[in-house]
C-alpha cells in the first residue's frame, strides 16, 4: 500500500546500494535475519537512544525480527520507505541499518534514521556512515531537504515541527 504522503516519483530509480571501502548498504531482506538479530541485540542499549521512548528492541525475538525484516522488505519493494542493511564488504556481519522514510513534517522531504553496531561505535563507524549517507542522499536521491531526527535536530525540536496538511 502506498503512503498517502508522496515520497518519491515513480520514475526515480532507487539506488540498489552504496559501497565504500569499509561497508556496503543494500536492501534489508528476510535473508538477513540471523545477522541482523545479532547486531540489533548486541546494540540494544544504543538503539534505545536512536528512538527514545519506543522501547525497541526490548524483548525482541528472532521471529519478531523476521516479521520486521519482511515488513521493511515489502515497503522497499513498494517504494513507500527504504531500509538498508549496513554490512561489511564480505557480508559476514551486519554493522548497522539505515531507514529512509517519508515525512509529514513541514519543510522536509524525508526523515532518515540510522545506527551502527555497538562494538563499532568506538571505531568512528557511526560518523563515517553519517557522512557517506549525507553525500549519497544529496547526490543520488531526489530530496531537497532531509531530516535526521535525534542527530541534526533535537527530538523536542523535531516533535515541535508542524505536520503538513494534505
């Protein structure tokens, strides 16, 4: 089902991946469940800061993660939002995840959330992923203004932005 809030035009070719010397972003699929679940659960404390007050991933089971991944895969294929897994180049380990979502907030085209595996935070992966994302979204996507709630915009300020009327 398509969102009632337009996100990307039908002629836009959604990028399959972003690859750097360190990591690759590609569509998150149900086939990633074991590696994704390991990354999520090992990073649970950090993830609570990405989406405050959500409680996620507390209590998440492998089966629930499989359902979540199936949902993200379906949304990607329907072009209603885009979840990318962040993997090492050998694809042996999930390093994080990126979510590119439509937004209702005035003045923005998309809202982006991402996280890096807890064990990689001390290496600066979060910072390098953020920089690569910004360049990629500016150059390969049709957005004029992307929001990074909880990063570039404090949560209180983000929540205070009015929704567009449609």
